[in-house]
C-alpha cells in the first residue's frame, strides 16, 4: 500500500470545479528519480530543486576530487546521492508545491493513484455535502495541541501516579 498526499491550489481548496487541478504525490522511493535525477526534476517542473541538485553534485564531485578521492569512490558516492534523490523525490515535490501556495488537503492510503483519487473524492464529496464521518474529520490547519495553551486538548497537566513516583522505586529515598 502506498501513501499519497493530496494538494490543491489555495483559493480552489473548497471549489468543486477545481478538482482537476488537485495533485496526488506518492510517498516512497521513486526509481526513475534515482536513475534519471535531473530529467525527473525537469519532467516534474521542480526548477529550484534541479538547480540545487546540479550545484550540489558539482560541488560534491569537485570537493571529493580535490581531497584526492579516487574515481571509483566518487562513483559510489554519486550512487549514494542518486539513492538519496530516489528517496527524497516526493519530499522535493511536496516542498515545491508548498512554495507555490498549494495546501495539503488530505493523506490517502491505497494501492495505486487511481484508487487514491477515488477514495479521496468519496470522502471529500461527503465532506462538501456536510456528511462528516468522525474517523476522517481531522483539522490539519492549526498547530498541534500543546500543554501550555489553555482550552486545548492537553491543557491540563497529566495525572500523577497513585504513589507519586514514576519508575522502579516504590517510595522516594527507598533502597534499591
């Protein structure tokens, strides 16, 4: 099962007519991003990530060669950089979307992108009609609750145990 994040342009987040602009980004390893890193970045229009990748790889290779590292070691280091590109490709895509004022609407788990779209739009259309299942009613807009803000879920201090001591010792100052 894959995890997909759903992104929409900010003003069109609640507009039913703008659903064709929603973007589903699969989380996980991207094989083609590892093999063809710069071409994958170009294909997905990740311009700043491409510029950063080119600068990083050039500086990395120049730095390694100036340290006297052999060509085979530089090759293996480039393979590691390519692996990192494969693992972080979806994060780069989400970062680029967030820079473009897109907002994340939901997280969907499914086998493929078509099923993820179907599951998302079923839940989203129910939400638009006012049918909200408590299982899916998650507000991702605000900060997480903290213990210091009154009125939030964790505003009260946690209860102390009956003995007042947490750990392996039954009483304060007791023997081990």
